[in-house]
């Protein structure tokens, strides 16, 4: 495993930005959930149910 410092990583990122690389929009990075397992879908649904029971909103926007 190669280790680098935060300063080195910052330099790598800056070089990419200087070369014209841009991050895609947040909507493009969002996980569509198309490849989730049934178990993960059930877990996300249960977490949403628990949050609703407690009168809270889940800390994530799950697509299942």
C-alpha cells in the first residue's frame, strides 16, 4: 500500500483541476440503487421505517 500525505494528495487534485478535470454534478454521482441486493433494499426500507416511527427523516436519500 502506498502512503501519501494530505499535502501530496492536495497537489494531485490541484494538478487534475489545472488540467481541466471537473467533478460531475451531484445528481450524476448519486447512487441509482439498480444493483442493490434484496437484503440491502430491505435494510434501507427498515431504516426508513424506524426513522419515520421516531418522527425523523433518514440521514440519507435511499433509492431502493
